[in-house]
C-alpha cells in the first residue's frame, strides 16, 4: 500500500497542476463559505495547484495550505504568494486551528484502512463550530488505477455516513452528488459532504 501512495504522489509531482488550476469551483465555494465568518481561518488540505487557496485569500480569509507533493506545493506557493507546507493527511498535527477545512478531491487518496484515523486528525484541526468540506469519487472501497498510478478510496452515501456519524461531536450538514467539472470526464460522479464540529 505504501508503494501505491508513493506513486500517487509522483503522479501529481509530474503533471496535474496545469490541468486543474483554472476550473470553475464557484458553486462549491458558495456552499462551503455560507458556514464561514468574514474573518475565518481556512485550511486548504491537499491544496494541489493552489487554485482554491488563491480564491480564499482573495475573499479575505486567513489561509493555510498543504499538499503531499513537493512540486504541487511549489506551484501553489507561486500562485498564492505564500508558503505552502509539504505534508500528508497522516502526518497532520493541527489542533483546533481552523474555522473551515477545504479537502477538495484530496482525502480520496487516503486508503480505506486509514480513513478513520485521518478523519480524527482532520476533525481535531477544526475549532468547535468549524466545518469540513470534502469530496470523493462515487463508489466503494480502495482501488489502484494502474493507468495513472494513483490510489483511490471511493465513497458512497452509506460509507461516508458511517465514517462521519461514528465520530462524537460531528454533525453532517449536507451530502450531495455532482458531475466532474472537467469537461473531458464529466460523466464521473462525485460525492460531496459538509460536516460541522459541534464541540
């Protein structure tokens, strides 16, 4: 499994930033931002190209960003004009720092046997009352895409509800499906969730 995670990071090191930097994510921002105050502190977890970090910075939020790929961190630093930390979800060490965590198409690379421990780390990073947005490709279970060399953990409503409802102090606010915003893969279905840390 460790080798699959390494090849997943290597994929993003090589080629992914340009293809996603200019996608229109406004309808997703709107659903997330309605839970945030104007002076919110936001973590872009698995920030990729820095596209979303830049949007949140321009909105006036205080933004922290990390990614597991050093190359993507360099791209995001250049795009946002601020330091981006090289970090994996498994190594997260934040404690009640953020009003919102944005994990767009990033937690989907956490293997299913690690998702519970990673979710605990993500929730621990939220302040009480803070919200998490996350998205996964629709499906069930961990799989390895040999074509791209990436590991995916897909989610359906039953799994995502089970993983989050088992956590004390977590309230699911919204779950919804969307098509991929990339025109060439628009048939791909995504599962989106917003959860709130109640205490």
